[in-house]
């Protein structure tokens, strides 16, 4: 695993400085993941991925070096922001070529380029081929209504929208608790404020809600950060 410094986990540049979705370990053994913030995220907030992007009726084009490898996916009126989908995954979820997976190298306003090793082997048809883009490298505050969701980490520093940086996945760190929380209880999303956690009900398990970790120090006021043993799979 990549070794990172204590200083690096507090850096939030506007340009990518490490591999997206890459994991790193600080000298104290804590595990972090490198992501791009898609909105402003306050210190100690829990993050997940934005909702998938569903794109209908796309076409494909082959590589100039190998006509059997379809590396370009186009939707003429998409209006995408250039570069937004770098290192994202996509799947053809309907129509011609359904079931193919690809990893995105980059994108223009209307065309996605796949990494050659993840290129499609069946051409897509604009008449019926649909794709879904997964925002795996992106981070947003975890929603209050979606309890079963893949959590990505906890911000240990504030992020502005479009900042890059490290989010804590495992180890001791701060978590913003939306309620008064007691020592040793487990917590997860579901509070009335995005990005904050609440105590898990004793009937809740892995199939009912995502788990951020366990409280190490009680707090006495809601909407304040406290110390957690963060354990996000």
C-alpha cells in the first residue's frame, strides 16, 4: 500500500496529486482513500458517492490501432464537463452490447474515451445502447435518507467543491455526530443533516444500514465532532 505523510492528508489541492480511488497509509497505520469532492464538505463529515449517471442511446467508435476494440462512447447532446469522468467506471445496462464494463480514461463534452485494456469488444448502437456511469472516485456528503450505501470515508479537513484529497477509511479520527452520542456505540448515516451520523438502533445490522465506526469519546452536544474508531470497508 502507498505510504503517505501526515501533511499530505491535510492538503486539498484543486489539481489531482494522486491516483483517484487509490488507498494510502499514514505512518500510524491509518488507511485513507483519494477522492474528488463534488461539493463543499465540512471537516469530519462522512462521504459517499454521488448518484449514478444514466445516459441513453449512445454510440461507439473503434480504436485507430485496433478496429476490434471500441474505446470511444458518444452521446451527441450530452454537454459533459471536460475531464469530469476520469477514472470512472461504466456499464452498458441495456440494448446492444449490454453487460460490457469499461473504465474511463477521459471525456470531452460529448465523448468518453475508455482505457484500451477496458475497451468494449461489441460495438454499441445509438438506437438502443444505454450506459450508466458510476461516480466511484467522487465524494459528496452522505444523504440522510439512504442508509444502505457504500461509504467512502470521513473528511478530516474541509473541502471546497472540486478539491482533491484523502478521506479516512480506517483508524482513529473525528466524526461529526448529529446527536448526543455515548461511548462504545456504533453509528451510521441517517441524521437530519447530510454528512453527520447517528446512533444505530440495536436491531440494525449490515443489511439495514452502513456503519461508520464506533464512538470512543462521548459528546454532550448534538452536531459536534467527537472521536471515533472509523472502520469503513
